[in-house]
C-alpha cells in the first residue's frame, strides 16, 4: 500500500535528478539512465520541489496561481509526487 504524502513533507529532487526544459521535447525530468517527459502541470509541481516548501504550502501556491480546488490539487499533486517517491526520483 502506498503511503500518502504528509502535509509537512518537504519534497525535493535528489542528487542526480534534474528538471530541464528542452526546446523540442518540453519539460524533462532527468535521472541516471532515465528520462521522463513532464507535461506543463507536472513541471509546475516539480519546480516547487526544492525542499523549501512543505507539501501543504506547495498546494497553497498552486491553488493561488491557478485558482484551482485545493482538494483536487492535493490529490493530483500528491499522486504525482508519491509515484516519483516510489521510483526514488523524489526525496521527502
């Protein structure tokens, strides 16, 4: 069973994992021997993953920027970050 993200978790990309924008392919999450293409929404979430904000604060920032429903953003962002954590592409 996957553990959800705690509101006080501070997501950050671990050493060796970077978010970069490629002129042809868009946003890419680069990890050793792995490349993931990130859509615009995922890139917005990943840009906030520097360890400076808690997950709850990230949701607040995204809800303010995009005028979205906080519960929906929590679910979608939490799902993305949990999947990345499970693949060891995110530290908490």
